[in-house]
């Protein structure tokens, strides 16, 4: 079974600064998908960024980028130029493809990191 | 973009009654929908996976008879909490995967259930 570990329960950052959230995972699969989701106080889950394991290039989405280290099974999220609206719970998630043991596209979530952006 | 509508957003019910939560994909067909439960300040716990036209697959430890899931069409899945008790109070979230949509998921806005 896959496990996802987020070792930072809470973090804070000053507005306009950069912050990195950590995520490690454990799997025996070679091909899989990794995600970062954001859950603001509204509790709506929002996809921040996605990475396919077969791609060596790190995914980027505007101010959000990842550092994907496959050998180390690490998938950290970097938020640049932090904004007040980035305040939220951030979840790292793992998914193995459908054809890998009938997982049926299930997401395995980490416990989350509560990020607070201070003015 | 893909939108999933979840209703109601909150509900209060008396102990012993049943509550139905709906999850609809508004602009796409969802062959697979997932139901999660989330306690305050905790992660999402997958309860079950529902596939259109077939029985739901429940995660270990989830009571099938208490949490009834129906996925009767490609755009609608329902979760019914039967004979609700205060310990069933929680935040329930659904998500849907687009058929042929690669590995994208869309989440509903969640339902806060309070059983009194």
C-alpha cells in the first residue's frame, strides 16, 4: 500500500516571500501520479499542481512549482511570492494508474500542512 | 471547466433518521465518483468508490449498510447515511473523475452533517 507523509503540520510565511512544503511517499510502483491540493477555509478542494512520475521535468503553474525527486520519493511544493489568498490546508496526494492492481484511480492523501500567509 | 455540484452544503438531522447527499457532475460524464469523510483539521479519508451502474467498493472499516452509495447515472452519485448518530457528524466530500479525462479529478464543495 502507498503512504504519503507530510512532516510539517503547520507553516507560516510572510506575504511576498517563498515557502516550501514537504511531501514524501512510499511506493513500489514505477509509474504514478502526484498531486498537491489546496483546501482554503471554504473547504473546497482545489488542484494546485500535478506531476507524472515518468516526466523528469518538474511541473510549474504560475507561482507554484514542485521539486520532484523520484529516487528519493520526494515531492515538495514551492510557493513563490506568497499571497494572503494562499492561506489554506495543503494536501499532497498519490495515485497509481488504473492498470496497476485495479486501484481504480484512488487518491491517497497525506495528513496536510496548514499554511498561513501573514501580512 | 469541470464542475461538481454537491448538495446540501449543510444539514442537521435528528438521531435515527437518514440523510441523502447528492453529487452531480454538471458538464461532464463521471464514470467514477469517490466519497470522502473529513474530520476537523484532518485529512480526507476515502469511504468508497462508486462506478456507474455497479455496486460501490467500500474501504475497509466503512459500514456498507450505514453508508449507502448509489451511482445510477453518469452524472449522479448519492450517499445516504442511514440511521444517523452523533458520531456520524462530519464533513463529507465527493469527487468525480471524467470518463476519458486522464487523471483529473473535480471535487464537490462538501456537506457538513450534524446529527443531534
